[in-house]
């Protein structure tokens, strides 16, 4: 069975981010349901948050997919975790905008917001989330066909 355009975009996003994570020495994970273990850090996490219908012109549906990326780093002695998380997020951001139409599947990409979250458990950890909006179209009657 064919996959939805949404799922195709998410798989393309993972393909775009895989070499970035590798170059940064990070683990790339999609929607982890458990906490990221120390040995999987640093990590770049991808969370699809929502998919909203924006407009319905004729037999097409314009949609906005919101995706949250989280760069996660723990203190290692090589530098503050915030700096490493920032490097990962900067590289991911550049890669996304270099492929803003996701191989022709999307109409556009827009950065929405970011945050900083620093934890002091048994060692310092930093998580930097950034949210992106991906606009795309499908046929009204078929989520697997671009509109």
C-alpha cells in the first residue's frame, strides 16, 4: 500500500538529517517513546507534532505538518552541552533549508520557534527544541497523491 505524502516527507526528513547526525557524532531517532540513554547522546530527535488542514481549493487540500527537532547533549568534559546541542541544531537547520521542498513533496518550509532546556541531573544535559512547519498538498480523496 502506498504511503501518505506526510509519511514520505517524514522519511525524506530523516534521510536529510542522517548524515548531519553522523557528522556531529549524534544518534538520530524518530519519536522515541523512552528516554534517550546516556550512551545514545548526543542525539537529534525528530517528533511529528501535528498535521493541520489549511485550505481546500477544489479537489486539493493544503496541509501544514509541524515537526519538532530536539538536539540533546550531555556534559562530556569536551565543552558545555549547550554548545554541542547548538552545533547539532545549526547543522540540522541548514540541511533542512537546503532541501526545503523535500524532494518535491512540499511547497515550503518555515521555522516557527525554539527553546532551551538545561537539566542538572547526575551530569549537565541540554535539550534545544526547534519547531518547523512544512506546507504540502494532497488530493482531497487520496493522501498518497500530491496536489
